[in-house]
C-alpha cells in the first residue's frame, strides 16, 4: 500500500500560481508537475480563499490563548519540576554532581 506524497507549500504555491495565470490548462500542469488535476484545482481555490489574509491590517494575527490549556501546561511543568528535583536528590549519593 503506497503512502500519499506530501508536497511542500512552496511547490503548491508555484503550481497554483501557474494555474491562476491561465497560460496552461490544469491537465497540462498536472502532467508537467506529476500531480492530479484535482489537486491543482484545490490548491488554486485555497490560494484564492487565503489571498485576502495577506492584505489584512495589523500584519499577522495573534494566536488566541486558551486559558484552560495554559493551566494544564503549567500543572505539567510543576509536576516535572518536582520529579526533577526528587531525582536530583536521590541520585546525589551515586556520584551525580
């Protein structure tokens, strides 16, 4: 069973921009780049849908912070710090510096 090929974002952008230009058909691009024409249509649609985000004010969007996730991560950090200090104390007699 073959695994699907993962294409780099740069490759997808290159192919979808060529499709957007309209100088070649999707079938011609598909045979030239070795991908299915359906993928080219999907990449072209994704490029058109996401293009407006380039011109939004404020540059990049700030990621939303989930308070619950932050609490969980802080709790895990605390547990790991306690475990680390415990192991440091227990390993000192065996030559750990």
